[in-house]
C-alpha cells in the first residue's frame, strides 16, 4: 500500500493483487482475539483508500508462483498476470518449526482476521463449556490458556487474556470462579521480549506474574495436541493454545529461486531488488534485510511502510528517467510492547520508559500507522477509553460460520402438565 501511494503521481499503470479484499493492520490482531476491538476496526477494504488513484486497479486473486524469466505471476484462477516491474509484499505466515500438519490445527496462530476471530471463538467457547462442566478436571482444562512465544505479541495477548478473565468475564459467569483460570506463557529462550533490554524483559515478566500469569522460560514446546501441550517434560492440559512465535515467508516468495533464505524470506540488494532481476522488488516481512547491527530487521509495520515508500520512489524515478533516490538507510524503529491495559515498555533514541506512558506511546504510534479513515481511529480510541474506565469489551462474541454451526431440526418437547413451579428454559433460534 505504501509503494502504491508513492507511485500515485507517476506514469505507472498499477495492478494491486491480494487474496483478500481488505488491508489488515496486524499489530492490533491480538485485541480482536481478546474482544477489545472488532475486525472492521483494524481492516479496511483495499479499494477504499485507493479509489482516487486513477492509475490503480485492484484484483482479488491469489498469486501461486512467480516466473521471473517470463515476467509473469501465475494465479490460482484466471490468466497469468504479466508485469514490467513487480513488487512482492506478501508478508509472513506462522511457522510451527516443521510441525505444521500436527500442531497448526490445535495451536492457533495470529496472522489474519480469520485467525483472530478463531482465537476469540475458541477462548470464549472454552469458558462457556466450563460454565456447564461438572467434572472438575475437564473444567480446569477449559479454564487453562497456554500462549507460546514471549515476544511482543505473546506478552501482549497473555496480559490481555488475564484482564479479560479476571475483570470482564468474571461479571458474565456467575457459576464458576474465574480466579481459578490458569494462564501460562511459554518462552523457549531465557527471557521475555528478547529484542528489548534485560531490564525491560524482567519488568514484563514481573508485570505478568503480578496478574497471575505463569511464565515459563527456557522451556520449549515439544508437543501439541487436541488436549493441550507438552513443555519440556511437563504436560499441561489446556483447551486454548495460542501460537505467537515463529514466522516464515509466504510460499509464493519461495518460487523466486536461489535467493530464498531457510525461513522463506528473500535476500535482496540495497534497493530491495532481487539479485540479477532489477525489475523485481521484495519488501516487508517477505524480504531478508540486514540492519546496521548485522541482524535481520524486525518484521514491523513501520519498517514495511518505510521500505514500500522507498521502492515506490525508486520505481517512479526509473519511469521518469531521473536519478534514483539516495541509497536506502535502514532505520532503527522504536521498540514498543504492551503488557496490559495500562502497562507497557518502550525503547527509543537511547531512552526507555515503562508503565502507562509506554502503553500510551505504543497505542498512539500504532494508531498513527493504521490505514483507513478517521472513523476507525476514533472507534478504536473509544474502545480503549471504555476499557480503561470500565473494563467492558463489546466484542465478546462467538461468531461461527453457518456451515460449521449447521441447522438443527426442531426438537420435540414433551408437554409438561405439572402445575408446580418449574425452571424456565428459553431456547433461542
């Protein structure tokens, strides 16, 4: 999207291809999964912000392979799409470190709107089951949540789930004690938030433990199944397992050939073009870019947008026959993480802050990067303000596709001729 906007005044005829009809702001996905925000607040129809750009056409199709020799992109349907210049910005997907087939159906990732809604459904449905369960062991399993991955997303969703159960759902469920909810955060490495300072890693661990979260460090997950997870040698029975660690490039990026890294990202030159193919650029999470510190740059929205704007300028200069922009200089984005509704950590320009100011900084800077109009931003601000004041969340909805729910035939109910006082049961359609 950033590259397209950078080309708005160029002579390019642009075709934007996406398998979805919406542009998603992934940093807020965990807030959809935990009922703070609604899906429409963090996603906008792709055509909406582009409707004034007369040189842009949008196609809802999925790219399956890139043929660099023929300069064509093969699609899941319809004819291949020929190009003069190609920009690959396909992002990343969840990696289960070689266990995709066995673990992905039980441990939910968090990379799409569908993932977020599925996680919300599973979490809320588990507590609905717990409210009906008479077997203590099964009820304990339904009230156990395991989050795998101690990065910013794992820390954020863990703290938010703790607040959801202790502050919000506690007033919804009257026949179960939600103080017995067990929330476990598993991190294979020695500390949480490994990209942050050790002081902030320890701060995040203390903040989560103060909310009743069990933090397991240096303990990799060795198995995941329908009943829970195995962490090292310990078995944890859990109805909800969320996978917030491990990313790899989208499969279509692997079709570019020999410049693909083991994690599916594409090694690019300084101008983000593929070596030997100056007409093909790769940006965002799909690109393998090394920062000034010698490490791959983080997969952040601000980094992807910065790269997109630069590549747009490179292409515009090439089309106009003018000098290209200055060589790209990787920038060091602010390190931001939220832990709970008013607790966060931030590191920027050699400074560091914690607590409410860091949480506020995280929210405002991410909100600034959100695509779409002001309506969505005001709606998000209103949801955050309501959460700060009341702990209430409007998105506590279990929304299943109709084909999964199915249509039930009308049950036969025996007529009760008793005149004694009876329980009243209301069946909704």
